[in-house]
């Protein structure tokens, strides 16, 4: 298999959460590092509260845009149950970074299905390495819930095959025209995301 | 949505030649359309092809339109080609069914200015009612088919297609799939070349397709097929890769090629970019160099049958599925089976976890919710449905639609149910649901058929002023064109009236007012003859929608009746459940609720069935800031 030099990142969540934008920024960072990149887009019905996944593959030369189950290095989950849904894509030494958000769909509210009691716990029990954190409260503490996506990107920044600053530069570029204040807020959100993961993964 | 529209109204300065851009297949096709000097580009939105024309429309120096349906888009492209202009249309697979009447004769007239049709198959069915294989149209219509495998190829093949079209005077079919349209990859782009139309030349033998003229031209189609077979053999789009492990050789096109290379990097492969007519000499050369030949094609057994008919032994659908994508995960065990190897069971870690399904659902404040809640509460009705966001009304909690077939089918189906029903259904009322964009696409004829043939159907025209499911594109009734600029606004009431519905049987109602909806539906289904209820509110994903003051649940007042849950709003959440025994002895389930006030945009639908008045406005001081900025004073 030619997958050896390919990095597989799976970003998952729900329509409207910003999954595709986050993956787009990760892709820009990989391109800035000189990688060949393929990224899937999920559109159509997914925007109506449905499941959204974005596959990002980069390396010397990427062929298939699809990630195969059991081959993901980093899973970036925007929602607990969605991270659990795609956890079989992780390879044995893979890492799941999961936002604690719980978004309950109408089929569960109607009593037709149950929401898992502890999605990340279930992932850990299955042997996956999982770090979970509350990106939205981190963002709220920074004064703006819309910073949640940048917190998510900060969370993954230290687990990419390139320096966190490469990713940060792409975020800064994206927000540059919104002014220094917005850029600074995003820098803080990025740093907070990095810290949220680092403090759990660092040895006690 | 706001961002999209503002971009559409201001054409981009296109990135310069030699730029290396991260583009989706759709965006890559659009760039190539612009670079090829196309003058006219037309489409009706349809997943996964929608973004092609959306992107084309952002380029300068060309005309782009949202057509009312795919057939018209193709006719517009053909007309432009007749003047010598380069022309383009794009559609999803089922759109080509609609356009096929034009296609099957346009292939006889042939193209004058380069004429390319991009058709996107929804392999894997992410957002379609069927999974059909558009490569058949190449055979049926005697036109060449090109199949890119990624964004760079989508860009290159689109440019190649215009030249091919002009050289052989043939329309060219560019076959895409979801995995091309919606995958982003790096594309190195080039310069735009201008193409001034050579001018329309009066030539009835070519352009007036009466039997005598068509008969004279049809032998040319067969001749063209033969010529193109040779072109295909010589084409650099068809590459024979020798490989080193010759136990199995592969024939593959489109995304399937990438999957084959991923799974079997050392195998011989005939990569088909120019896939119809396929190259006979290269195919024989591949067959000669490997022990077994496997045709990897999404979705039908098409090439395989043709290759076998040409006397070349091969495998295909005997080991591969005809449904869905042929990813490495599917290919690896299939080849093991082909080679008689034991197929190892999948590792336990690779088995998916059991998680509740998360089907797409209507948005908070979606105006369709009011209508479906109403229908879910009325008994003895048969409701025909159609294609759009409102197809979701077939799902929970409403279960309000009984049929969905294809664009515009609802009224013909409803009329057929009306005319066909026997004694067992005679007391039922027949309704047809359709959206505004679908109505203008293919629905108007169905309504005309109802009125002309004394049908007894109540039509619910859900007018949200946009093509919702594909992301909120403009329609003739929205008063906007593809660039978001003002366009004549078609009056749906006048259309309905002109189609023969008596004025007193047309009601325009507010779908946020449940009592009004109930009254209108009950009234109209009682009366014999056709009637139309137009439920009018803008789609919540468009700029036109302005949120209202959000609601919350006063939890001490909530009695757990669950009425509001039946409305189906995704902003309503159950906090806890209980059971009570009524004095009658009947056990009743209770569901106590809360409202996510961040998601609520205040349509008030849930307030109306709430018996204890537990749903109240959020105090002004607590209204989320994004709502304060934009909301109505309420």
C-alpha cells in the first residue's frame, strides 16, 4: 500500500457546525507545507442537521480521496456521538480529539432512539486514545461562541506532521480582513485549544 | 448564504494562470468552462452538480443562468452552439432524464460551437432518489463520454471536451460523480482563450429535424462512433499502465481508478478517461499482459458487457457490487475472491459502533413544518410528495407523505390515485405537495392535467421563495437572477389561476399560523374539484428570512404532554420522560421539554399546540445578540 506517507484526518460533526470550513483550513495548511492534498466535501442533504464528515488526506501524492476504516491518525470530532459513529476509522495508534457538545436530533427526542450515555467513554473502552474537551465553553470564556472552531483547530495543531504555526498562519490569513481584534481573539482561541488537549495528554 | 449571494453579484477577478488552487471537481469544471471561452452556461440546481454553474456565474465575460429545468438548460446551450458560441450545461443524473428529449435529437444536428454537457451521477446516493449510470447516454445518444478521476482531470478534460466537440461536431458528455464533484484537490490553472462565435448559418437540413433531414444525418452518427473509437485508442486520456504484478489487470475510470491505484499500486491498469467509445487496441493489449481482467466500474455492468461482446474475457460484477462506490475497502476482498484466496474477516476494531441514525431534518422555523404538522393531524388522506427539502415531511415525526418519485411527479401521481381508486379508497381525500421551484421545473404541467381532466386533488404549494435543498438558489418566482440581481418576479397565484384553478379555490396562507392552515386544508379537501393552497414564507437559510424573538419553556408549567415535540422542530429537546395512568386507566407517556433558545428563531409553531402556555418569549435582555441585530420587533 502506498498509504505510508499519507496523513489521514477525519473531521466529523453535524451540518452547520463548521466541519467543512475547519477541514478547509487544515487543507490550506497542508498545502502551505508543500503536500499534495485531497479533501472530500459533503453537501446536499447534510446541511439539514444530518451527519457531516470531511476526509482530509495529504502527503507526497494522494490518490483516493477516501479514508478507509482503521487508517485515521487524528479524528477531530465536533460532537460526541458523531465521534463515536466514526471511531472505527481510527487506526490502533490514532488519536481522537472530541468536543463534548451533545446535539440531540428529533428522532431521539421522539423516543425512537437513544443517545449514548457516554460516547467518549465508549470510545476509550474500545481501546481508542481520546481527549475530550468543551470547545464551546472555552470559546464562551473567551467572549465569543463563534471562536469554537478555532478552539477545535488549536486542539489538533500539535498532532499534525507540521508545526502548529503553519496552521495558525492559515487561520490568521482567513480572518485578517476582519481586523486585528478578531485576529487576536482567534489567536487566543487557538492557544486555548492547544492547551485544553496538552494538559490532558501531558503526563501528570 | 449571504456570502454566496454577494460573491455571485460581484464576479471574481479569476486567479491568474499557473496558480495552484484547491478546487472541488465542480469548481475545476467551472474554471475550465471560463478558460475555454464559453459564452453561454446554463443549469438547474441539483446535487452534486449545483456548484458548477454557481462557480461559472462568478467568472466575467460569459452569460450564466439558472434555467427552469434541465431540458431548457440544454436547449439554451444548443441554441448558443448553433451560433458558433461555445456552450455548456450542467445537471445531476436525473436531470439528464428530463433533458434527454433534447439530447436524443441534438446529437443528430450535432454541435457547431463546442457543446459540453456535465452530468453528475450520485454514486452512493447522498442526495437523490435513485442511482443511475449516465454513461448509458453516451451509447444511447452516440456521443463521446469523458470521465475525470479528480479535480485536475476534471479541469483538463473539460477543456479537451470543447475542442473534441468542435472537431467532430458532437455534443460531449462529461461524466462526473459525487466523489469528483465534492472532492477538493490541487489544480494548476491556465489562461482564458477567447472564442468569437462564427455566426448562425441558415441550414434547415441540419437544424430543422423533420424526418427527411434527420434520416439523411443519422448514418453520420454511426460513422462518428467509428471515428471516435479510433480517436479513443490514440487519446492520451486512455493510459495503459504496465504494472509489475500481472495476476489481475484492471480497467477503471473516474474515482474508481484512484481506488484501484490505492489498493493495487503494482497492477496493470487501463485508465479510461475517454471511456466511450473505449479504445479496443489498448483493451486487447491489457488483456494480453495479465492473467485475469477485472472491470471496475461505477455503477452498472456496462463496459464489462461491451468488452465481453468484443470477445475479450473479463470479470466485473461477478465479484463487485453494482450499488455504491468501489472503494479500496470493497475492492480488496473482491480481488481476493477473484483469485480464489480466503477473504479474512474484517478486524473487530474496524466494525462501526451502533449509534442512532441522524437523518437530515427540517430546520428550526422551517415553514414546511407547519404544513406537515397539519397533515399529520388529519386522517383519511393520501398525500403525494415531490423532490426538495419538503420530501423530509415523509420522515418523523410527521410521516405526512405517501409518495415521492421524481421532479414534478406529485400532481400526476395524485391525479392517478384520484382516478384509479376504488371503493376502498373512495372516502379518502387526495393531496399533492410540491415546492415553488419544483412547481416551476416540472410541476405546472401536472396541475394543468388535473384541472383539464376534472381531477379532485388539493395541491399544497409550499412557496419558500427559493430552491431550498440545493442551498437556496434563485427561481423565477424569487425576483432574482443567478447573480442576485433583480429579475421579473413570476406571480404563482396568476400561474395557478391561468392553469385552470378557479380563483375562489386558491388560498394563500401563512404556514406559521396553524389554525389558518387547518381551516384551509379542511375546507379545500371537502370540496370536489381542484384547489391550490399556497403556503408562503421564506426559507430560513436565505437572506429574506428574518428571525423573530426566540422562545423558552417555563419548566414549572410544562405538563409533559409532548404536543410541541410533534411539531418536529430541532430546537425542542426532551429533558425527561415519565408515565401517568389516566382516570380511564390508560397509560400515557409524558415528555418534558426545553427549547434551545440559541437555535430558536421564534416562528411560534410550537407555541400553538402547547396547552398550558408553558412556551413564552425569551426576556429581551436574554435574546442572543445575533437575533437582536436582525429580528423583527415582536
